[in-house]
C-alpha cells in the first residue's frame, strides 16, 4: 500500500480531481494546505475529505519557496502517515497540480515489481552541481516576509557529502521512519534549516549519507518539462492537450504541472486514460457533503 502526501496551495477543485485519480481505499492520504492560501481553502479541503477514514489534513503552516518550511511540511506529513497505519510501505509526495499517468493498479504493480527501491533524484552537489553550493554554504533565515539570504559561510556537515535533486520522491517506509524519528537525522535537520532551497537536497543528503534505506534509483518517476524562470531556478512547464500523446507514452507514473484554468481538457483526457472518475471513492455522507 501507499502513503500519499499532497501539498496544496490553490485550486481546490483541481485537488479533488487529483485525489479521485489517486484514491484507493487500501492507501493512506495526508494533505497539507499552505497557510498562505487562507483558511477558506483549508476548510474546503477538510470538508471534502471528511468522509474518508484513510485521509487526514495536518496543521496548516506557511510554506515558503526556498525555505525549510517545505521540509517541515514533508516531515510532518510523513510522521502523520506513520501514525495512521502500519500497512503502507511506500511514501509518494505530490503537489496539488500533479496528476497520475497510470492507474492505481498499474502504480501498485510497478511498486511491487520494484519492492524496496528508493526512487529519488540525487547527484553529488559538489561535483555535478557546484554552481549550487552557495545554497548550503551561505546561511539563510526564513521569516514571515521571505527568505533572508546572507554571506555568512559555514562548512558542510563533517563526514557527509551534499547531494541535490528535486522535491519529488517515492521512498520506503523504513526511510520515512528514520528521517522522522531517528536522532541520527537530527544534525541534517539542524543544518538544512538554514540552507536555501532545502527541499531539493535535504532528503537526498540524508539518504546518501546513511544506510536506513533500500537500493536507490536516480529517478523520481515524474514527467516534468523544466523551463527557465529567472536567474536562480527552473519551473515546470504547464502541460496542455497538445502534450497528451507524450504524456500517455511516458514511462513515468506522474506528471507536473497542470492548471485547469489554462487547459482543463488535458486533465479530462488523463482521467479517461487512467480510469473512470471516482470509481473507488466512497459515497460522502450527507453531513460532510
């Protein structure tokens, strides 16, 4: 079974369609709603999820791009999933603008075939991405108004190598339990709290510098078309119906990103492609509707 964490900051109706597409009563689901989005969004999502015994919404906190608050949301989501059930074995994180390219049955079959493997992109930051080393060398401080970047330099963690990839992953319950609860992970948390864009390196660095995990595969099984967005980052291009043939042909399990306000038809087509909409959903109670 799968433990899903879905990070949401807008588009409640699109989130509902994503939830329908990844829902299976055997799985567990945790949602985090960015507090910056306002209480109305969280209320809508809590109301929608109320009929589902296998879904929960964790405390809404501000999640700021570039800040450790994104790692905090991931860790709290993992921890809640660990508390909810002993049965799931694979953790998958998604954003509210992701969408599956395969049915849940196909995803479960893939995970069964690759049992115990960790799907996460990770390369040696010093040798492959030296241009990003200032993210971990220079201390940053996350504040309500944004990220304060400084010129205060510090050495990397003694005896460890920094790794970098991106935020998305499919990793084992064993690793989630380690990174959430083992004191050996605490020094990584303390260090990365003051790094820039921590969510692209924290989990990779913990995994590559410890042994509480299975065999690693340098792939997150996401179809993403990265395009430039300013001087310091790339952003995922929004897929449209014109991309449908490539999306259907992809070996990836998920893709991002989608925007129903830009192109709703591509989401319609993918819903038809993977399964009848809502086939596994329980019927909401009158009180929760």
